[in-house]
C-alpha cells in the first residue's frame, strides 16, 4: 500500500514541483531550499515532527479538528491497521518530494530550449508543450525517479518504527 501510494503521490507532485522551480521568479532559491529541507534533515527529526501532528492522542491534527467542530474526522492516523500505511506513505512522500523534484529539475535543464521556441512559433500552448515535449524528453528521468521511489518506499521501516513506537499494529 505504501509503495503504490508513494508512487502515485511522488511522480506527479515532484514533476509539477520541478516545473515550478524551473521557472525564474523572485525567491526561487528560497522555494528550492524549503522544498529540499525535509530531505536533508534527519529522518528522526522530521518523523518526530509528524508524530506530533498525527498522533491520535496528542496530535495537532486531531486537536485542530476537534476544536473546529469536526471531531468525527479525528481519526487514529497512526497505530492502527487501517490508516497507518497511508499516513506513513504521505509522510515519506513529503520528506522525499524535494529530492525527486531536483531530479526532475535536472532533467528539465537538459531539454533544449530550441524545442520550446519552435513549438511556440508553431502556436503550441503551454499544456501541449508539456505533453508533447517535456514528458517525452523526461521519459528516462521518470523511470529513474520511479525506481528510486520504489527502493525508498521499501526502506521506510525507520519512519514506521518511530511513528508507531516500534509496533506498527
């Protein structure tokens, strides 16, 4: 469950984030730093931060939901057999999103600008340029990211152990 969900989350989100940070805008460096920060921080630190968010007893998420009259949505995000794999997959995806977006950014930098200029001259929209130029040119990058996601999803025991106090169920 975790591996499939991570693939479903990370591939499109990291591609879109890579497209976003590939643009030139004010504060681009800060956005890149904020996106990559969870990956370079200690896994124990990032997992503990999420523990204090999703813990059923003391977690900020359930406290927020109860305080806003949504107590029926306050669930056992970790520690139970149903939601724990999904919660761990979301946390692992968040932690690794910056790394994979940097891989996509590197792939995007390798695409010749002339292809986009020619498509613009032919009247192609941004969506068509993305669909017919960017995605085909990133085919190998997408494969590499998918393999990395698969390998890292299998190695997520550390997060599970910290979040569930050593007892996934």
